[in-house]
């Protein structure tokens, strides 16, 4: 039953969240932490960190790791299929009609409305993750340092993760 519930939760997230992986994070948090209490915020934050470091889209990686944490290998398969299947089916459906309707005024207007909403979802996810991970002055320093070298210096994100891991070992 839990496997089916995981599939349904992630299928709902996959079907109704627009904007990619980061935009899905608030939905995953609400369903997995707030509503069903499968994980706590610290566990979810750890999963997000691992999902960010491993190859592949963060939403799929997060679903896989969350599913595994909740219900092992079968849970990871159910969550991964749940998050991917709706998007896959919608892309096939949309691709069939998109070329025909893309130049319509209403379609362009809808996309203009969706873009700021996606930004809002991304900021909500960033705020939630920041709140649960910036806990003291050391973590605040690592956060500001990482943001600065990513934003200002355009440093490779993998290198930033490695430097942050070293700082974590030194500080903690």
C-alpha cells in the first residue's frame, strides 16, 4: 500500500508542478514532510544535498532518494516512476499540439503568467532549504561564500560543493 501511495504522491507532484525540478521541491516538502510525515526537514535537506551532487535532474534524484529512504528499492522505483510518468505523457501530448498552437495569443499570455509563478516556487524552495540549513555563523559563512563564488565568480558548482565539504570538515 505504501508503494502505491508513494507512486500517487509523486505522480501528483509530477503532474501539477511546472518549472522543473527546483519548482517541485516545495510540493515534495509539503507532501513528504508536512502532510505525510515520512521525513523530517533535516532528512529532506540531506536528500536535497545528495540529489544536487549526483548526476541527473534534482526532481528525479530527490524522488529516488526519498522513495528509497521511505521504502527501500521498490519505494525508489515507485517514486521515480511517479515523478517521471506524468511529465513524459504530457510532453508527448503537448508536442503533438504545441507547434499548431504556439503562436496563439492566449498560449503566449499563459506562458507569461506561468514564468513568474515558477520563480515564486523556486524562491519558496530556496527559502525553505535555507531556513533548515543555515543554522549558525559557520553555516551562514559557507552559504554566503558559496553564493558569492557561484554568483560573482561563476565558479563551477562541483568545485563549490567540494570546497564547501572541506569547509564543513574544517568547521565542524
